[in-house]
């Protein structure tokens, strides 16, 4: 039996075919799942085009995680395609350029607040909005970048990721009794649109392949997507509040 046979999954964050979420959706379909995508605003059109490049064209419903109207409408929009969900993938991140790039001390609250709302609080928003459709044994999976450290240029996005990781633990606590698991994949650097929008991203990815005991390919989202698929599957039935590192092993190394 395929890993995700018979499951129906909501996948956020497909922007281009370099998006981590695109590869999650592709793998999920290859492993037997039905997939519904989300996108928002002017990106809807692009996501609809990219959705046709999946093994099976997937429907796209509108969700801007900062819009309460979209969050309130999400369950009904998804119900146009399925009556339940076995999982949801949070693959969303955004911070204004002013709060990344190595000028941490200049970060202003309005821009930091945007980063926190879109990149951290949104995990709670997505969980609550999709909860009416989530069944016992279902899983929420999100993507992080190891928030234990201060990285070059990541700045307030790193702070947002720390909040995101903490949010996942509280969601694991509060959704566990409903049989919903909440886990994160901490990925190494991958050249996506979001990554390339970080001023000086090269200084984050630089040296990663050399430091990783297993090596690391910044152009290959497949290992990360596989881990997301595994956490969505029935093969982690007693795991929640966990962060699985998919970084070639860098997180475990000293200098
Ligand atoms: N690329 C990396 O090096 C890397 C490493 C670790 C973790 N991550 C995380 O992976 C996730 C996916 O990013 P990616 O690298 O695939 O880049 P990406 O640019 O392909 O995806 C980011 C997505 O966030 C979505 N988004 C932004 N604001 C939104 C909003 N208000 N409402 C709904 N969606 C919104 C965008 O539409 C886009 O699809 C992010 O959480 C990112 O922080 C990326």
C-alpha cells in the first residue's frame, strides 16, 4: 500500500514548482493522496497554473492566513472538494525585507508583527480553521528553519520561527486529545522564492553542504518533502510536538 493511500490533504504554500509545498503535494499524490491546495490574492493565478503540473491537477482554494474572512470560509471552501481532511501542511513564511538581511537592531514593530502573524501565528490560525474537517489520526505538519540559533541575515524571521516552533508545541498539547498530531520539519537551506527574498541568503546556505555529514543539495527539496509525507502518514502515530531535522545532519554538529 502506498504511504498516503486514501488520505485527503490540504497543502498551503505552493507558489512555484520550486516551492517545498509543490514537492510535498507531488509526493503526496504519488503516494496515493488526494490534495487540495491553497493560495491567495494575486498569487492565486500562478498557483492554479502550477497546480496543473502536479501528477493530477489539484483544486486551489483561497486562503490568506492574515484574513479572518478567508479563515472563517476555509472549511466551506474545502468542503466543495472533500468532506474531511486527514492532514494539513503549513508551508507559509513571509517577513518584510526591512526585518531581514543583517540589520536586526533596526527592526520596527509593525514589520516584525507582520512576520510573526504570517509566519508563526498562522499555524494556529490554519489549525483552527481546518479543525472542523480534521479527523482522529490526522496530522498537521509545518516547515521551520532551526530557531535555536542566531543565523546570519535571518534576523526577525528567525524570531518568528522560534514562535512558530513554540506554537506547534502548544497546538500539539491542545489538539492531542482530538487525536490530531502536530509536527515540524526543520529543513536545511533550499533555493525557493521565499529563500531568495532574504537579502544575503547566500551567507546562510554557504558552507552547509561542507558542514553536513550527509552532504546537502540546496536545489533539492525532495528529502524535506519526503519527511513531511512521512509525518502525514500513519507511520508516526505516537509522535507529536516533534521537530524532525532534514538538514544533512548540520544541527547535530559542533563547529
Ligand atoms: N527554503 C528554505 O531554505 C527553507 C528552509 C526551512 C524552512 N523553510 C520554510 O518552508 C516554508 C515554505 O517556504 P518555501 O521555501 O517553499 O518558499 P515559497 O516562497 O515557495 O513558499 C512560501 C509560501 O508562503 C505563502 N504565503 C506568504 N504569505 C502568505 C499569506 N499571508 N497567506 C497564505 N500564504 C502565504 C506564499 O504564497 C508561498 O506559497 C516556509 O515556512 C519557509 O520558512 C524554507
